[in-house]
C-alpha cells in the first residue's frame, strides 16, 4: 500500500491509499532503489542484490510520475559504482521486463556479475506466456500438431484420398475436432518450451550469468567471491594508477586491467583458465605472489614513465624541444631537494645509463 496523507491546508482533502503490486517497481520504489545504490557507492561498499522483480509499472499515472526517469537513475547508479556488485536470483524468483534491463551486468561489466539459483530461478525480458503468444502462435501449434500427431497425419492422408465433397467435409470436421482437443495440451507445451529459454542453464550458455549457485552454498560462495574481488580490485587500482603518468595519453579500462592480472596469473606454473575461476586459489596466489606482484607494478610504472618521456622527446617540432627542456629542468629542480648522497647516486645512474 502507498499512503498519501491528506493536505492539512485543504479541508476537503482526505487520505488516499493506493494498492501497489509486489515485485514491481513503481516510481517511489524505483527512486528508493536508486538512492540505496548511491548510498552504498558513497560509502564505498560492495553490493549484493537478491533480485525478484517482474519489471516496472507502466500505467498512465506511473508514466506521469516519471517512472522511466527513476528507472534510468538505477542504471546511472550502477554505471558510477566502483566496488563489486553481485546480482543473485534466489530460488523461485525471477527477473522480467524492465527489471532485466536495469540489472543487466553489461551496464558496468567491470564491477557487476549476475548469478542465479540452480533450479528454480528464471530470467528473461518476456515471461514464458508472453513469449509463447508472440513466437509460437496458434498457426505454429497447428503445424506442429500435423507434423507430430499420428491421428492427424492419418486424417491428412485420408483427406487427400477423398473425392466426394461430403466425405472431405467429414474429414475436415474430424481434423478440426482433433485440433481443438490437442490445442490446450500444445499451449502448455509451448509455454514450457519458452520457459526452457529462461532457466539458469540457458542463461549461463548465452553468457548473461557467471554461473548457477545453489541456495544452500550461496553464503559460502559469495563470501569467497567477495574476498577475491576486493583483493583483485585493490590490485587493479594499482595497475590503473601506473597509467596516470604525465599527460595520461596511454590509458586502459578496468576490464583490460583485469585481463592483465589474469595474464600474470596464467604465467604462474600450474595455473590454468579453469583455476582462475577458483576464488580460493586466486586469493592464495595473490598472498603468495605479493612481492612479485608489487615488482610487476613497479616495472609497469617504470615502463609507462619511460614511454611518456620517449613520446615527449620524439614528438617533433616545438613540442619535443619544450618537452626535452622541461624534463631536464625538472630533473635539475628535483636534484636540489635531495641530499648529497642521493644526488651522487642519481648522477651516477644518469652517467651509466647514457654512457657519458
């Protein structure tokens, strides 16, 4: 129930109570959802969503109350999110219609992942009944009946052999009667067939969920998944910072940084693509290889600095002249802030590197 209190300034006003269906986003609930996501983002917290929505309300009054705008706010909140976001469809729950659109992991694939309960969860834009009415209409069911039902096939053959109009009409009536008897059964079959496209197995096959997670093991799974993602995000942040050198011409996305970390993992003896999906194994690898990973970050940082200096000095024209002079002057000013021993070490490094 949505209660709208009476206006104290209007003597004729009275309290209004509006009935709202469950598992549906209305303008007020969609705004609260977007606000909650933004609050988690402001606090820099990870987010786990147990999703069971059939979509957004689409009435004329809801459109007037800007339900589309508040749905877009949910998408905007996910786009800005920096911490891990897990969307989980529990047993007997479903995501349909516009709810699927605003919860799709592709909105922000660098942080969002979607999961579903292994047996009873369902997900898809259209519900099974709606998909069947659009994609598997009565004419399609009749064609399937005549292709599969033995009695209808024999009646079709009999119809071809009859010459008399009266006899042909009798066969047509028998075919019509058989079709009407089979139609309810085939309607149920068509709905069941369409529902097979919304199962966790199918969602995994088309890549919209990471994997199916049993409800009984969901707590343990998401505990280790979250620990792994937090550690991975921390390492990924360090990788991204190495590219923020100078003008920052060379940048990589968060997804590309994750791929780089995966390549480092696969360089480890015994590591495989399948093992990359094992959260405990990846956490153990990060702990054991912590020093090596820090060295890789330092090496990457050095490579980006070298590339930045190289690009400036070889850019040609006034840019190269000014850039080279700026680099030399920057080194000179930096040396003034160092101790005598540090200045001597840097001068020796420059001499040995440049072979002066």
